[in-house]
C-alpha cells in the first residue's frame, strides 16, 4: 500500500499533470493575480524573442516564465537573459494601464496589442 501511495504522489507531481501557467477568466487568459495578458503584433510567433524593449517594456511588462511548459506554452529568452512566457510562440505582456483584476484597457491599443484568447 505504501508503494502505491508513493507512486501516485510521484505521478501527480510530474509535469504531465502540470497546471497551465495562466488561467482563464471569462474568455481571456489572466495571470495569477487576475491581470489580463496581451500579445504584441510586432512579435513574430516562434522567433524566440520579444521586440518590446526599453520604453515599450515599461508600459508592457513581460509575463515571466517558469516551470515546465508544454502545449501552447513556451518561453522566449529576453536580451537580459530572463525568460518570458509565450502562448503559441508569441511573448506575453501585462499592461500598466490595467489597475485591477479583469481590466482590459490595453486591448486593441494602437491596433497592435491584443488580449489572449483561445
């Protein structure tokens, strides 16, 4: 019985059962604090990098990546070496204009920022 419990615990803690890095609220992805995440049209999916730097990054902070990522989730390496979460190869960002969970003030900003939906 003890072996069964140990094996079950090991399986449940494996990345096969890992939760998604973000969660869904209504129809969009949000971070752990409920803040809406966005993609930037100028980023190229699958390129492995973000083109949002300097002033852009101050207004659109990168969503940090961590843990085991699979499925639509991956990470890009920023110029400073930090890992940024990506969805279907596109880096993800928060928007400083969103002040509380559920805000979507950055959606369609300058026609290049978009909330993340399936």
